[in-house]
C-alpha cells in the first residue's frame, strides 16, 4: 500500500524549485554572460520563452504522453487526463502527490528545451524559435522521456538514466547540433564572453540547482538522495580541477571559463549515474568528462566545422554520452539495484550504448527535419545579415541590456 510521506513531499517540493532555478535564472545568466553584448537579452529571452512554452504544453497534454499508462507500443504514453483533469490532490506517485511529480518533471522538460538555445545564439529568428520549441517538445522530448522514464521500450530494457543523461543532456545537445547545422555558421564565429561574471553566476546557480535535479530524482528524502548529492558534487569538483589542469597544460594558464565549463561537464556526466554509482565511480566519471568535452570543443568542432556557439553539444551532448555509458560500467547493485560492468554485468554497457544511440539518431533526425521544414516554410529561420551584425537585442526586441545615458 502506497503511503503519503510529508518528508518526501517537502524534499521534492524543494528539488522542484531547485530545478526551476537551473533554467530561470541559471541558464539565462550562464548563456547570457557567454554571448555577445548585443545579443545578451535575446539569449536570455530564448531561455525564458522556451521554458514557458513547454510548461504550458506539459500541463495540457505533455505529462500524460510522457508518463501516461499503459505505454503505446513502448513509444508514447496513453493520452488521458488532459489539463490534469482526473488527478486529485490526494493522488500519489510513490509517496508524493502526483501533482508534485508533474511539476518536478515539468521543470526537467522546460530546462531541456532551454538548453538547446545555447547553440543558436545570435542568429535565429525569434518567431522561428517560438514555433520550433512546441513542435520539438511534442515530437522529440515527450517520446524520449516516455522511452526512458515513462514505461517505454528503453525502460523495459532496463536502460539506466537516473536524472536525464539521455532525456535531458544528450537530447538537448544533439537537437542543438541539428538546428545549428541548418542555421549555418555565424558570420563572426569568434565569441568572447561579454560578461564572464554573469556566466560564473549562472554556473554557480546551476551547480546549486543540480543538487535538486539529481537529488530529487529518487522522489524520496532518503539515503539514495544523499548519495546522489554527494556523487554529483564530487563529479563536478573533480571535473573542474581536471579542466583547469588541461587549460594550464595546453594554453599555459587556468581560466575561469574553463573552470565553470569543467564543473558543468562533470554535473552533466554524473546525471544519469547519480542514483547508481558510488564515490569511486563518480570520481572516474567526473575526471573523464572534461577530457571528452575538451576534445569535442577544441578539436572535433574545428575539424567538422559545425557552429555550436556555446558548445551545447560539446558539453551536454558529449559528457552526457560518456555519463550514460559510464553508468553501465560503474553501477553498484547495492545503490541502485543494478550491477554494471565492474560488478559482473557487461550486458548493461550494451543496453546503455543502445539508449545513447537511439536518443542521438531519433532526436537528431526529427530536429534536423523540423528545422529544415521551418526554414523552407518561413523563408529562412535565420535573421538577415544586417540584423546579425547589428545585434538581436536592438533589431528583434528594440531593447538594450546596457544603457549608459
């Protein structure tokens, strides 16, 4: 018999607010600080509007399609309880109110959409973004969330993703890359952060909010939540230190931009594993994440020529891939109930690889095709040359982040 727990409810209420903090204001400050001065408001706007659109979709029908039962062929949830009708105040998911679970997952969905914008800053029409996001949420986020968390085919295979390695990070990273390819390169690909202080503030808020992101995903105030917080923090810490070492060795000095990039990469990588690994596994996962993302940002991007402006794919996509696969290596049966490779279950690594590849192929294909269709239907989803050169704040919003009059 399922019993309501006031303690679990209080904890997940707090975690829901922490995940909300990760989008607004954390991602807005993080991306805004990294962008050019003339695009900072537009960059922040993309985060706010994406989160808001997905929040509306989520309560109308999104939650139902992601988590509705029974699963329809393992692909999508059963459409029911539209507008959350039929979900009462006393209905429970685990030991917490179902409405709280709806809100917790809403914050995840909105954050995932907002993350995509980092690859596109400075060159996408606002109208195109506002049309892209709801369609993407319906066609990409909802099915993948169902596959992994809502009883879909990957969940049935026992693919492990505690808090969103595939659903959030690989999904947003590969979707961002797909749209960036359709948009094409910026006319000036140099991107020196206009306000690194904003970015540091955003990264700090992300780190803080991530404790709820991962710590709340077990939906209980218990030892598993404590473990998720500990391993998340240590993964971020070791990743930050390793990135600083890489900077020192390669460019001759550590940088704060590298430090916060490393911290975020470590948080991304531990996300799928937080409820399955111990501190030893977290140290390895965190140490490798910056190596993977550093290679993607400074080698792979240059060789392949794609323009991922704020390295959404380089950090979220690549470290997300590593974290998802590493979960299958380091999973401890005493923590999450499933053994990984080093505990005698090599088959879990294969399951993790399948989940990674399925997410990449599906999210990239749908996102690329959707962006292409919108590009044709809207006479281009990219702003014109004069708007791009002059800046999107003044040209699309008639506003300026800094008024010195």
